[in-house]
C-alpha cells in the first residue's frame, strides 16, 4: 500500500536529515585528505552530474526545469549556491577548531529560522510557545556542538579576524532558511519539483571550482578517499532532492522541527566513525533539542481553511498549507 504524497514527502524529509547527519564525519575525514574546498567542489560536481543523469533517465524531457517558476529557478538556485559558498568559506576561514564549532552553531540556526520565516512567508500561525521553543532548541544546539569547549566569548580576540567566519556562518543559516521556505512557496505545486535540484548542485560545484582555482589545496588520494567522495556525492544528491520534496509537498513544520535532531545525529555518527568521546553537554543538549523541537511543532499551526496559491509557469496550483 503506497503512502499518501504528503506523508511520503515528509518521510523523505526525515530521511534527508539522517543522510545529512553523516556530513561532519565523512566531510572531516575527506577534507583531511583532499582539502575542504576540493572536497566540496567534487561532491557537488559529481552529485549534480549523477542527479541530472538520473532525472534524464527517469523522466526524459519532463525533467527539464523550464516549466518551473522563474523565481524558484533563479532565486532558490542562488540561495542554494550562496549557502554552500558561505558555509565552506566560514569553515575555511575559522582560525581554530573551537571557532569551527562556533561557526557550526551559527549554521545550525537554520531550523529555527525556517520555522520563524514560515510565519510571514507561508502564512503559518504561531503561538507564544514559539519563543521558548526557539530558545530551548537553540540552547540545545549550542551545548551539542560545543560539548566540552569553553564559551566562545571567554577568549575574545580581534573583531575582524573572528567576525568574518561568524558573518558567513550566519549568512549560510539565513540563506538555507530562505531557500526552504521560498521553495515551498514558489514551486510547491510543480510536478517537476525535483528537476532543478541537480542543476543547483552542479552550479554550486562549478562555483566552488572557481574558488578552488584561487585557493589551491594538496590532495592525498586513497581508496578510502574515493569511497567517501562517492558516498558524499550520492547521499548529498539524495538528501537535497528529498528535502526539496519535503519543503514543497510535505509537513514543513514537522520536518523543520525534526531537523533540530541533526546536530545530535551528527555527533553520534562522528563519535562512531571518528572515535570521538562526547562530553556530558551532549546528553543535556539532546534533551533540550528534543524539547525545543516538540515545542516549536506545537507552537506553529496552519490557519484553518487557509489556502495558499502557488503559481507556476504553466498553471496555478492550490494546496493547503499545513
């Protein structure tokens, strides 16, 4: 018995969160061998090529994104590329391991921002519970990502040296939150919703290739590096495609709330794959993340009988925002 489309899309959104939880462990291992920019460039180039090839094989001419809303193709495509450029730029400019964790914290603010932006952009209705939910969830992300590290403001340094990675990390979080909500708004009713994701990945890979020319890196190729690269390219391709479907055809609030679990899952995978022993903050962070996700889910509900019209290039589809 097949699942209803909304349920299937929501399930795929949860699956994308599980796939993304491998990014830190695999990405860290791959970056040590190939360099962070080279790794990201190859991941998105290979992932984009695989995705475009798969769409052509499965859908043929129907996979062309020409029937998608131009706002989605250009606007969301730009946000997709901006997110990756800012994220890897922030990680590359971070001066030490502690600042990498702090930048990661800023990046993991995007679930909270997605929920907040769903109110003005998707006409969601929020209760006062949203405020404590956001605060509790954000505190959980902070504790999970920092673990036994000290508070970032305990050792202040130059504003310019430390400020740019934070600015890029915050821009990445805002970019992905906007991408998630606007893709739901602009392309939610399109039957070709998966066609543009591989193109977004391919375009991002090409942009990273240009960055790579300006910042050469040394590589140490091995069988492990090849396997990790193929895994990352495939899993990233699937994760973004699944997320796209969830954002435009699933339960946005449920999937965005569940995404609070990404730091926890990422730490568990990293602990097993990289043999990292987590500190006690991880367990407290886990409890806060779950509590924040549940609270945010309860805080935001769609207005009753509220219909959102989602224009496409050829038709105007109408669906209920949940």
